[in-house]
């Protein structure tokens, strides 16, 4: 942003984008996966000296260039237009050799430290993906998106700027440009359609590196270079959405921009037990700012891992029963079995009739586990005929959700009473359980000793879990003392 000092809305937009990313990480699922999976670089001012010239209290106004003096210029017109100083096609149309001109290109290509640093930085983070000739296209799987923010004209522009001839990747650049314009409601066009320029940063990024490069001209003529503060949100927020879309497709922009955009991903329930299926709904739209797009033919959901990291897809289906439109509502169920507890991202993407996948959008789902234990798992007690013997157990909820549990016993020859037979067990809590066994006073039932049965604790709900303990009760007969005579023999 802010390669032209007077374009004051541009650093504010860059800062707002940074703030949105930082404040919404961990809260917004799309922001979260974008920062987990991608690196987003934001340069808030490529021309800080020029920006200072436009700040309150300065004697200058509408200062465009940097502050490096060349020639003999008046105090309000020296400096170099940094957006005419890049080395790709430097010195072409739309740039001036007059050092006092607002579009002065500098004495030679990358004469300015700002330009040199910017080109060096960009060459470090982006691989060179295009051949040396102007007609060499970047490959379809080229990676990265570069956006430079300017004002004003409500435009999304792409190379070339120094000729009306389309760039070798014109179809791909145009497609992504139209997608971006569908978010900020700007007019998408080749840069030379505004006016001819040369030595620009976006032409250099695409021309030298093959990266999909764009200029956003923010605001209308009435907004000008110094828009009213009351207009800032209206100017900035639509561009936040466009920048987020650019980040979504940045892995393969020349391919992914052709596929349908996924919107409004909803997961039900938002909190589920591990093993419980969840329902996923979304809207897929293959249209852009110019046309309606292709028919949607496929939709997929990935739970916990995106497709480029090896995630496994589950199909989603059209709500109206048929994939036959360029905008489709889809839904389906996906299992949560085998996943660890905690929060997971749910990724959705769609494919159109041309076989092209669009970018993913995501939602969160929180997975909880549930578990019950009974301890001890084996209890032994004994008593005399006619006694009631109590086994004392502890039922513990080891899961993350409060649960209602019931307790039952298998068939027992002796009478059994469980207290309680149903209870609420909060997550992480334990409840004492008493199992009373009545030993018969007499009769043939005494022959059933030892008495063995199983107590089962089972949670209620969709995903029931259970625990068991084996209880053994033995008969303790009345003690009998036997006295033997003591005989002493004296020798």
C-alpha cells in the first residue's frame, strides 16, 4: 500500500486487513485456516516519506512521489514516482523523464532504495515462474497473488499497463480480476484501459515472476485522495472481503479462481460427541462480477485436514436434488469417528462443469468425548445367611459433557438393590453407587453361593457409552469352636 504518498486510504486499508486477520484468528474459521496454511505479507506503506508530506501540519498537499530530489524542481514537485521506477519495461509509455513531473520515472530503473528493497523482497518470497520473453505465460499451477492498493477509480486492474496487448495469462488474470471485483463491486479491466503506465510494481511482479498481480483503485472521484473519515469503513470493508478471497486462491490462483466460490458453511451441531455424525451445509456459486458461471457438479467436505494436505473427502449433495445450476445449496453428513477431541476445521469446496475446483471455505466443529468408569471393576464381599451385604462403587464421567447414566444388574439368584439407578454425572465428576445384596437366611437359594452378577452403567443419548463391574458375594458360615482334650504324659 501507499506507494503514492497522497493515497491515504491505502495504508488504512492495509492496516485494517492486518487488524481483521489478527483479531479474528481463532474466531473466524476462514481467517484461522488462512493463517495456519498460508503466509500473508502486508506492507502498509511503500513510500513513508511521501506519506509524511500529506500528514497534518505539513505545508505540502497531494504529494505523490518519494522525496529524493533530482534536477532543479520547485519545493512541491521533486522526487520519483515509485510506481514508474520498477525495472520491467522501465521508461516506456505513461512515465516521464522530467524530474519535476508527477510521473517522473527516475534517472534509471530501480534508482530508488524503496524500489530496490521492494523488488528484492518480492523476489525472495515468490519463485520465478515465467519465461524471459514477454509472450511466455506463467504455468497454470503458478503460485502467489500480489495486490497493490491505490486510489481512486473503483477499479481492479491487471497487467499489462504499458500496452493494450493482453498478457500471456490474460484469461486467468481476467478471471481472478472478475472474482475480486465481485467482492468490492469495482470494474475489472486490464490496467492499460485506465491509461498507459510503465515501470509499475504489478507489471514487474507478473512480468518478472509470473505471479498473479493486481491493482485496486479504491474509492470514487468524489472520494479523491483525501476521503472523509466518515467514508473509511465503506471504502475499506469491501476490500477486506476481496483480499480474503485473494488469500484463499493464492495457492494456485490461475486454476482455483475458475472454480465455484463456497459461502455460508454451517455445521450442525457445532458441538458433537466423537463418533456422532455432523451435518454440513453450504452454498456454492460459480458466478462472478461479469457472468453466471458454469453448472456446479460436485461438492466435498473435509473434516480436520484440507485437500492439499491429504484430507479425505466426503460428498455433499444438492438440497434441491440435482446439480443443474451455477449456484447450489448443498448438504450432507460426515462422520467424526477416529478424530481426537477438541476443535476441528470443516472445509468445503465445489467443482464446476469444466472440472475446476474452487477455493475452500470453512466452519468450526468442537468434538467432545464421553466416557464412564466403574471402580473397582471387581468387588468381593461376604456375609452370613440372612445378612445384607453392600458393595460400594464409584461411577466417574471421564468425558467433556455432563451425562445422565442408568445402572442395571444382570440376573442374580439373590435380591439386588442399586442406589441410585439413574443419576446426572457432570463432566469430570464422580458419583458413589451402592449395590446391596440380600443373602437368603435359609433354603435352597443358599446353594447359589457364591453369587456373581454384573452391574452396567450406561449413558443416555445418541452416543451411549457404558462401563461394567463384576460383583461377587460369598456366604460366610457361622463360626464353630471345637475343643480337643489335652493329654499330658509324664515320663
